[in-house]
C-alpha cells in the first residue's frame, strides 16, 4: 500500500474591515497569490480553505475549523497564508495555534511577513501577532465611537426595528407603527392584565393561529429572519412574550446601548439597565405608560408555572407577613379540602415561627368589601372623601420626602469627606509618607466610591424636586376608585392597580380556624384608608354580640378538645390513618381545579363564583376586622 500524500492547505480569510483596504485583500487576490506561490515552490496536492466576511478575532470560523480538523487527523504537511493576520488577530490564540502546528510537524508559511517555520523561528513573530490584534482592537474602538455618537444623539443604533414597528419609507431613521403587529402587542399586554402568564398567552396565540414575530417580519421582508426557514409560524415561546412585555420601545421611547460586545466576542451580551440611554417620545407609542407600569408590577409580583394548581390568585404577590416581611404564598389545598390559603414563605424557619395563614377567598372578600365601602362613601360624600384622601396622601408623601432628604444629606456629607480624604492622601504621597502602590489602591477605592455618589446624588435631587403634591396623589386614587362601578369580582389587574400591599398578622388565637385576625391594607398613592363605618342599631348590635359570644364559647370548647388530642397523640394517629386517602383526594382535586391555559383569570373566577356558593357577608374570621376599622 502506497504512502499517503498529505495536502498543502491554502487558507484565505476576509473580514468586513479588510474590504476597506482595497482589492489586494480580496479572496480572489489571496487565492491567486497562494496558488502562484505553491506552483513556484513546488507544493503539490493543494486545497483551499476559505472564510469570507468573518473577523479574525473569531476562531470558530468554518473554513479554519475544517482545516484544523485535517491538521488533527495528520493530513496536512504545510499551511500557506498571505500574512499572519489571516490566521487571526488574537495574539494569544494565534500563538496556541502555531504551537499546535509545531507539535504536529506542520509547516507554516506567511508570504508577506517572510515567515517560514522550516527556516527556523522568527523572533519578531510574537510582535507581528500583537500588532495584528492591535489593528482589530483599534478598528473596534473606532466603530464603537461612531455608534456611541449616534446613540447619544438620540438616533436608533439598531439596524432593525423591534416587532411592532417598521422603518418609515420616507425617512428610514424614523419608526412607524406596524398596526397589524401592534394589535397583537396590545392583546398580549391585556392578557397579562387578565392574569395570564407567558405560557398561557403562548397557548392562546398558537390556538388562534397568530404569526410569531419572526415569521411576520419575514413575510413583510424585514428583520433578521428573511433567509431562515421557520418550521412552525404559530409556535410562540414564553421568552418572546416576556421580551415584548418588557420593551420600553412600545412606550414610544428610543432605548440605546442595551447590549455590549468585546472585539474578541462573537456575540453581544446584555448589560444592566442603568447603562441604557433612553430618549423619550421619539416615535408613536403602542402601549400607554399606565398599562406598561401595571404589567411590570404584575410580572414582578406573580410567579407562574405552566402546570399545577391553576391560575394565580388575584392577590398573589401583594400579600406579606406583618412580622418577618416575607411574601405569603398560596396553598390551593389544606387538610384535604379545596380551600386556598395564603401562608408565610418563611414558615417554618427561624425567620418566622408562625404561618400567618389566612383564607384566600375570605381575604379577597374583605378587600372587595373595603373597596366597595370606599366607593359608596366617595359617592355619598365626595367632598369629605376628597379631604380625607388628600390628608392621607400628604402624610405619606411627607414621610417619603423626609427619608429622601435624609438620605441625600448623608450622601452629600460622604462626598465632602471623600474629597478631603483624596486631598490628604495626595499630600501624604507627595511628601513621601505613602508608598506608590498603597496610594494607588487607596485613591482607586476613594475614586470609585466618589463616582458612585456623583451618580446617585443628582438622582436624589431630581426625585425630591419632582415630588408630587398630596393633592395630585389623592386625585389619582379618587380617579381609580371612580373608574370601577363595582368591586364584587376583583381580578389581577384591579388588585395591582389599587393595592400597594397587604400585611397579614397572626391570628389572635393561633391554631384556631375561626379566630380573629388583623389585616392591614395599603392602597396605592395614599397608604391605609378606612371609610367611616355605618351606624348600627344598638339593640341589633347587642343581639349580634351575644350570639357571637355564644359561638366563640362553642369554638373554644372544640379548640380545647383538639389541643388535648394533639397532646396525647390521638390527633397524629388519626392523621397517619387517613394519610393515603388524603393524598388520593388531593390528586383528584388537582385534576379538577386548573382551568384550560387559554382562559383568562377574570373569566375563571366569574365561572367559579357562579358554580360555588359564597357567603353573603364576610366570614366570622374577618367580620370583626371590618368592624374594627379594617386595617388601622
């Protein structure tokens, strides 16, 4: 069997930057040069490996990788290139490649650089590689400076508008609304307000045969998907929906510098939003600010899973423990019964030794009754209602303003102190009392902290200057209340729009299911608010009090019996005996509870309310709270 003849690899590479240097860098010119050189020097069995339009800072180039695979297989005797920059512009990786070629016994020739590894090592080769990388770094810096100037002037730096916008035919630097896509965007935001998560939204859009953004833009001949084959044009992803819900561009703003890229990287990466540059009102908005802010609040509060116990409760994300501050999470089944309850997220642990359990439907009913009472009071006594709300809003703003002013003064004092410390360190350094290395470390720490303060102080000053008056906040809350005719069927959107948070305290009698329990409701813009209570007939009030006392005595007796069974172990025996049956029952309930993914939460609760009997009044466990001014 004859000896295997190895190939002579002729490698050509051209990047976009090289095209600016003229025809001498073209792929055709490189091929002609390499072929002429190989014929002149008697190289046989040549094969071309080419990468066209790919930067030398990348080493996952298809042609280069195919050539290196042949090197690994021992099929290459020599590699011939126009110059060393064709191999790459990262001097460290080029050095690694050259070391690999040396180990494999592969000869490397760079014609224009006069490099031939068979003639011995070239001492200047590392410097050439370093200069090649410097060229790439310098080019990247120049391109970045152009984009920075363009972006900071308020112009769009992205080459393709996001889904929902198109380039203006008369002026490509401006965006106009794509009405066909804008309808879908508004629908996605509305479905989120209805309590649906990204997975449920995707399911609904796919069922309605709504085109995904990539396919829609491909059909219009725009975007990045024009040359890609899309298998399923209706298969939406949760990531796509989540991205649409977070885009500030739909408010009519230009958002630049959301991503960054090092000249050695092949892909960009996202940066923190503090580094973004936002120019407001540069194009027609698709979503209004109020809807956008409400959706962000809902997405921050509500965590959803595609499977499980159905849609989130309308109050999910708004209920907190009054003792440890942790969020209360919803448990759909308790003690083998389909009774949803909110339970502290830190229980049981050292952070919180009590569950702060509260019936979710009772809590929702309490909130509904409170809002309905506020609504009736605002309709009956609008002037008195306005005065009370204005006073509360003013008190809340005064407290927030005091905190911000105190924080601003602390930051100003620290800035003055840092400036003095920097001057003192410099004096010590110039006098020779502080070594150079120590001075650089100390001065660097001071400068970093000072830069952070210089950024935070203007933000605090602007916040204080733009602080709204109590009247404006009061007016916003009153407009929210008047916006709705009734609060009987609260949904996720209404709860997040009206309520800031709800604090739940532990029951007055821990372990008793019917004990009284304090709940603090904080409304947006004004904080806590309790409408004046309606006067009750004294005789009726006395009769109700006597009946309540009798019922409380009965429940206390039952509770004491439970504690006795628990102490002697009988309760544990009972629970173990029926544990298997409880688990089966829970599986049955789980199969019955969840609605279909496309059903909005408002429709789900409406259907639930029509099929299940609800108490006409607030349950006993909550009635006393309302009688005691709800959440004072």
